[in-house]
């Protein structure tokens, strides 16, 4: 059965100018990829190296009534804020997207107690990462327009609940270039107001993922995510996050994981195929017999951006997962009609 070493926390994923590779049980005290000595073969000015680092933070929050996804991204040539809400009871969808050319703000280097926000007329989006207090907070306020109703949300991720174990990874690309990712899956409490209707998020029923990414991603980046969450037949909260990307040595180190009642279980590298295209079934399998699932898209969400020499093609269909997952302890999770998302990203920047 697949396993990989999960190491105790440390200060930084970079030591002596060299990026480390591996998996850790908590966020690093600080992540500054500019500390890497000569990530490229030629010696480049600091501002050029900084322009090659792409970073984003994102949320996925879900219970049996609503699905919320939000992202703040800094691609250096442009910044992105995007919010998507799906009301499962009514079938209503809410979408907000803002692309701002040029740089400006950067995401925090530490998640201990820091925040990032994006604001403009009629729009406010703030992420407060406060891991010193075992919480992450999201605040959203979007005023009504002719095309959409007003939307307000406040949500809190409780990392202390059930002893949730986060995951931090540092993974290599070519040379000394690398990427860092932090993920945590836990219960969520909060409130939403959508179209005049109040929706309370009960931590007994509501779960969520929080992600923090930074990396010297390739000029042409391709990544596919599969994520879902719910409760098994025994009432245990579980969630999975799997990615197929361009990182090297994926068998030794990757960002795939399964959480069961807060316990972290590493998963092997997976192959995600779409024989009939992105709108048909996705097949997610590994070579260890721990992942065997099918994702059937139901709601198609597409977005993109073109800024002169840069472009983004970002597709995030929502749908149902069916199949089986096996934890590193040998626990079998039967996945039946579990609502989740798939993401396919092509980034040329």
C-alpha cells in the first residue's frame, strides 16, 4: 500500500538557498520563494524572478444546500478575484469575476496571522489566515447589479475541531524551481445572505477546503484537480483532494490526500482522463489500488483571461463522484453520488 513520509513542522521549505521536497503536517512559518538561489540557470534580477512566481488562495465550502467556491490569485501580469455559488435547493447560480491588469498586492508569506483583500465599488473579498488561532476566515460582500442579486458571506474554518491535521508540500519542477501548497479540510461555520435569503452554515453539516499556493510554475502550466467532501455511512466527515500536474517525482512527493475525521492520509499519484472530453465522465485511478472513481460533471463553469502575452483557460465543472477510496490505514470509503468539483487549468503566463 502506498505511503510517504509526513514530517513535523519546520520554518521554511527553503534552506541555504535550496528548496526542500516533501510533505509536512503544518504550514511553514514563512514561504518566500525568492530565497531560492538561482532558480534558473542564468542569473536574473530579483524583479524578473518575482514576476515568475504565481500565487493564489482559494476556498471550497459545501453542505447539503449550498456550494461556494472563491479564489484570489496574483499572476503578476494580472490579478484575479472570482466567486461562484450554487444553491442546490433552487438551482440558482451566482458568479462574480474580476480581472485587474498589472501587479499590486501580493499574498502573505505566512499564514500565522495575515490577510489579503480585494475591494472595489460594490465588492469586498477578504481572507484572514490565522493559523496561530487554528482558524481561517472568509468575508465576502457583493452588491446587487442588473444581472445578479446581492451576496454576503462570512465563514470560519475551525482547524481545532477533531484535531484536524493540515498538509503542506514542497514539490519540484525543473532545476531549482518548485511549488509550495498548503491544504486543510475541516468543518465550517458561518452565514450567507443570497437574494435576500439567510443561510446558516452549521459546522456539524458544513465542510470546506482552504488552499494556499505559490510556485515557479512553468510558462505553460497544466493542472487538473479533483476534490469532494461529505460524510460516509458511519457519519464520518471525509474529503479528498487530488491533482495531476507537471511536478517531478510524483510517486515520492505529491499533494494528494484524504482526510477522515481530521486525520490526514496521503494518496498516491493519480491519472485523470476524460475519454469523452471535459463535459463527459472523468476517470480517476492510481496504480496502488487506493483510488478508483468516476466524476460526472453536471454544472459547467468556464472562465478565461487574455492579457497580451498571457492567457488563462480555467474550467471548474461541478458534479458527482462515485467509486472507492482507500486510506493508508486500509479503511475503505465508498463514494456514492458525492457532490464535488473538477478543475482544469491551462495557464500561459
